[in-house]
C-alpha cells in the first residue's frame, strides 16, 4: 500500500508544481527521496535516500530559489531535503 505523503512532503510537491520551481532537477523524480525521517525507516535507508536526493540537488539550476522558498514555509514543514541541504525536525 502506498504511504501518504507527510505534510512537509505535500508542501514540497505543491511547490514543485509552481512556476517558481520550473526547471527543478527533482521534477519527475520520486518526491519521497526528499522527505524527512519516515517512521520506522532504518537510519541507513534514510541516509541512502537523502544521498540520492542530494545528488539530484547538486545539479539543480534553481537551488538558491529552493532554499529561499524553504525559509518562507512554516517551520514545522521544513524537514527533509531542500536546496541541497538535509533539514531535521
Ligand atoms: S534544489 Fe533540490 S529539492 Fe530544491 S528544487 Fe532543486 S532538486 Fe528539488
């Protein structure tokens, strides 16, 4: 059964659909790579997932815009990978 996206991930997915995120390197990738800690997920798996996300961010042409938008969203949504940075809760 598919997992429901976290609030943070839902916010991320919604932003990806906006004009601000046009050209994002993560468009078309699994958004779950960018989610924060997932309940019950082994730390090793989370780190591997985030490494994949960071690799995608590393060649993203809108990385700075992504970081700027990340600062504008409510603090409790800010975990996960945004703009090439891993944010914890
Ligand atoms: S910097 Fe990373 S998370 Fe942000 S839009 Fe680009 S690929 Fe997506």
